[in-house]
């Protein structure tokens, strides 16, 4: 239901493009974008205001869920997922433009997904949905990480080129308490 008053959370929001796109499509939704970089959060706020969704969004600086409270209907993220070993193969316009913090997800690129699989369930409202962008070759690994933590109905969706690109999942039946949230 596009007109349902959903609460959205975008972890590692960067420019805010994912959250802003959803807010544009979901006119009754409200969203919070978190980023570790103050400049990114400020840019995302400016982008939201420019694109007419500033009144239905907020952007904050934080390390994903460290200081977060509350529950959300949708949690989304395009986290850093490039393995460190692949840094030499990145195009210069990527390697030289984006900060390493926004690109690299540890030795195998899966560090953010491990953290999400273990810690996000308590932030989802009943019936809530998790949507994570992944590297084209990470579908099986991220699916397995989520399933090992009890996430349900985990599915890998392709991009327009037919490559694995997004993992969607529903939290375990009984979410674990996170940062004091029941």
C-alpha cells in the first residue's frame, strides 16, 4: 500500500538517494538516514529538501545502529561490500571519488552483512522488511548469513542486467532485543 504511513531506515545513506527515491514513491512514509560521515548526512539532507521530501525525512550521523532506538517498517542499506583485495581493480572514478569507508566491507566484503544479520531484527516492526544491496557475486553468502541468524523468506533479487543485486528478508519470528528495544 503506497499510502501507508511507513517508517523507513536507511543505513549508510550517503547521498540519500535510496531513501529519497522511496519517499518520493511512498507519499505517507517518513524516513531516517544514518551515515558515519557528517558531510554525507548533510548532503543527503540538502538533497531531500531539494527534491521535496525534506519534511518527511531526517538525516543523522551515527555508526549504523549504535545509538538507534525505535522500530521501522523497512530497513534498507547499500553498505560497503567490496572486498579489500579488489581495491586495485576498481575504476579510478570509483576508487578516487568515494571514501574507503563507503566502499570496502572487510577482507571478504561481508562484514556489514554479518553485523546486520546479527543485530537488525530488533529494529524491525512486526511484518517489517530488510532490503540490502549486495555485490553481484555475494547473493549466496549473504543469504546464508541471514538464514543462519533465523531471518525468514530470504530472497535474492536481480538487477536489470540479471545479476544478483538485492537481498530481501523478514526477521526471525521473535526478534532479539537490541539496544534496549523489546
